[in-house]
C-alpha cells in the first residue's frame, strides 16, 4: 500500500511540475562583439561564455564564427563553458565574433520543482566569500539581525530577500554600481541586479546557507524581437529540505506586484550563461580573476583590454506549445 501511494504521489508531482512549468519561451539569440585594436603587434587573447543546456533551458548553437579560431573550454571551479581565441600578433584593426543560439527557456518554479540533492562537497564553494562578497563584518551583522529563533533556512532566505528588497533601490546613477560589491551596496543602498544579489548572497552565506550567483541576458517581456542592451543576474540559495531555491530580487523591485512570485521563481525572459564570481578562465588569463563572466573578457599583450563593442539581439520563435515540442 505504501509503495502504491508513493508511486501515485510521485506521478501527481511530476504531472504538477509539467503543468506548472508549461510556460516557456523559444527564441534565437545573437551574441556578437568586435574587439578594436589600437595597439597592434601584441598577443591577443579572447574569452567569452557559452550558454549551456540544463534543467530549465535547452540551448543549441546554430552557428559560430570569428576572425580567430574558436576553441571551447571549461573552467575547473564552476564548470562554465567558454570560447577561447588567440593570436600571437594582433595585426587587424578589428576582430569580429558571432555565436547564434536557439534557446528554449522554461519557467523555474521552486514550489513544484523536484528537489535535486547536491553533494556536500559541491556546496562548499557557495559558502565561501568572494573578493567583493564578504561573509563577515557588516553583511553578517545585518543577516544576524534578521534571524529569529526557530527559523528554518528557507525562513532565513525569505528574511534576507525581504531585507534586500526593502533597503535597496534599483538605481544606476553615479558610480560604483554594477560591480557586485556588497559593502558598497550596503552603504549606497542602490545599484543594479549585481549589487542586489551580492547583498543577498553575503547575508545567506554568513548564516551557513549556500548561495550562488547566476549570470545571463534578459529579454523584454511582450516584445518579440530587438536588441539586448545589457546583462541580468539572479541567485539561488540551498536548503536540504528544498534543494536550490530561485530568487530574483532586482526584478521583484522593478515589478513590485511580482514580489511574491520572484521569491521562488525565475521567469522565462532570460538565458543563463555562467555561474559564480572570481572566475579563473580556461586557459588561465594573465590578469586577476574575472569578477563575473557575461561579456567578453579580452587581454592584449597580457593586459585587460576594454576596447570591445557588444551587439546582442533576439527574435522569438513560435508559441509556448511549439517551444515545448522543440525542447523534447
């Protein structure tokens, strides 16, 4: 009898997952950029992230091209995939690179997702500090002030979500924002998605709750095609009862009617490219670890080279039902 109930419950749960995750978005994505060389004759190294398929997105590379040969590599710490290109002597005034993707993005709803247990060893990195994401000092004090006796880790995550939402303002004026510098954001109390989620992750990790930073591109809702002006990032935190739990505090702040939704959900208007901070690329870069990876990282003569022009765009393909069939 117990086995029969368990099987029925599992079937119902899978059915609920399939129903609840019926929202999807199918689109083609164009990731292009140009490296402009004003100091020729030096070695040129180029790295940029590769979107990967996972539980919530199906990604196919339709085509890739570049003025230099592209090699796919993987970083050893997080498993992020990237393309790498190199020449011993940069002689052209410009180097162009383009990757075209077909992407089916599914809604990630924690309320109906089956728990995916994570090995304890894999969680350890997401308990540690990053260069700009400390887990002691001010963020730890702020986190401790939000915690009450008897709270579960899920309750604590909600408290940190509420604190970040209520004390931060989505505001990209001035300087300092966008680096994901927790201490700066705690003082300035404004910034973009990077700053919001750095505060949240510092607070969670200070309470021994694994939390991870995820980086991608955001697509406008209600628009079928167009340019993508910038990046977007979001976060997940881990509890042994619920597994990885999605949050998107900056989207909640911009769409405050969706505050409850974005505690426990990532919508379909995104594509993920990388995980983590302080990245050691593959092959290793000459410069410092990369704060996060969504835009190309370029070195000329072994030094970071910022003269890069990005051009990202998308076009929706079909309806949600067509997108689900394409994902199968």
